[in-house]
C-alpha cells in the first residue's frame, strides 16, 4: 500500500489547456488535443484537460465581439488589441490545479485565479516579419505583437517554437532572454507517423503525379499552378500523356476546362489525403500566405518531392532549397522552371523526395517530436 502511494506521488500530472467545452474551433484552438499523447505510464506522466464550462463562453464572447465590431471600424481599431488579448486568455481555477505539476498550453494562455504558482509550459510561435506584417525587426520590437509574446514567454517556465528560425529570430530581437528559455520542438502531428520505407517504386511510373492540398486554393497558389500547367502543356502537348494533377480544395476548379489531366476532390478524409500523397511524386503548394504548413511535413513523410513558397519556415523545412524547390509566391516564371525541372528529371525528383523523407523521419515524425516533448517536460518538472 505504501509503495503504491509513493509511486502515485512520483507521477507528474500535466493539465493541458484544451477547452473541452469550447465551441470556437480553429487549427490553433484544436491543436492542444494532440498533447494528450505525452501521457506515459512508463515515464510517469498523466494528463487532464481544461473541463471548465464558463471559460469557453468568456473567450467566445470576446472573440465574437471583435468580429461584430467590424461594423464600427473606429471602435474596433481602438479595442482590437484588448479583445484579441482577452479572447486568448483562459482562467484556471484552484480546484483544477489540485495535484497538477504544470500547465501545458497553446494559443490560449492561462491566468490562475486566485494566483497559484504552477509552472506553465508554453507552445507558441514567432512568424516571420513578412507574415506578421512588419517591415523590419525594429518595427516588430515596438509592436504589441512582440511585447505580448515576450510577456508570456517571460511568465512561462519554458516555451517552444516549431521552427528553429523562429527561435533564432526571437532571440535576436530579445537579447536579454535567458539561455534555455525557448526550445525548438516541431508541431506534434498524429497523422505524420514515422514511415518505415521510402516508396521508391512509384518513381518508375511513366506518369508523373502532382498533388495540391489546400482548403483556400486561391490563397495557397492553386490558380498559379493551373495557369502555369496550362502554359507548359500548350508548349508541349505530349506531356498530357505523362502528367496527372490531383487537386484537393474547397476552391472549385475545372481541370477539364483548363485542359489538364487529373481529378478535383472537395471532400476527402485525412487518411485518404495521405494515401493520395503516397501515390503522388510532387507536392506543389506555392502558397501566398501561410503560417507554418503542416501539409508540407505530411508530404515529406509520403515520399513526395516538394515545391513550396520561399518564405520562412518553408525555407527551413526544405533546407533553403537543397532538398526541394522554393519559388516566390505568384511568380509564374519561377514556378514554371520548378515544375519543368521535376517533369524533365526523374533523378532530381527522386533525389529530393528521398531527402525530404529522410529529414521527416529524423526531425518531424510524430514519434520523434513526442519523445522530444516528453523529455522537455520532464527536464523542467522531473
């Protein structure tokens, strides 16, 4: 009995700040559900979620209020910073923190009421100046955006970003940051599990299969791909017999009208998407505006060569273009050159796909990221 009680006391309990009863959903809001995987009997980690019913109503109220104030632009402009802050804060009450050793959070930042000293492990990010809309680091440093992230990181026991370039960028702007305050841990993606075998045989196919996956096709470069493929096929009509383009998007397009062989799919499950990726040779998404891009990581694990935009963190993911191709968003000349390089060289196509596959298994695969996350948690509260 005594040994059982001792083993229970040794366990580390993590409260994952996922709002179970929250109705507002987005990629960021849903992402913390993935952290349930850190639970481990062997490592002595148990988890629980934020099951408070009042807090989701509060954050939803502030989020909705921000949207409704669009009818009053002058008022929205004044109140938006405050409303955005309030809609991403969650109250955690003392009862919820009983026997809790740390709070693991993403997107929503916890406020303890009344204040109780429980360490916060903060999963966040620090997008490039280009994505965040700043001209340079000086403008970024003065911004509410930077000050808010810095304040949360200062309050947290440890934080982690999903791109090394983001960690370096934040440290460059905030030189007073203590060493070890931010770690690099890629996003934890349950569907992107480690792959045992590179699909080498598909590169023997006579038809080159290109795939695009993106809900908002216009923003993610789908129309650019169609325009460029039309030009390529106009110059070399014989390529029609050796090319197949799969489009998975809510943006409705007609490949037959464009004269491009392929298929358009609007409703596809995640397992079906991954299966279609595994059948494809090239994942092409020269997106105009993207925060991170989980789909690129999934394509790497599916043995695809990749054409992406030349913005961070895709530059980091594809090793500055050494293991894939990076093109300027909206630049049809660069996109045409990139597509033709792959269409005209199976050797380059397979080489890049194999390099992406290797990096995926080494750095981004679910099991690799999970182990790194568990070690980071235990090193700070163990």
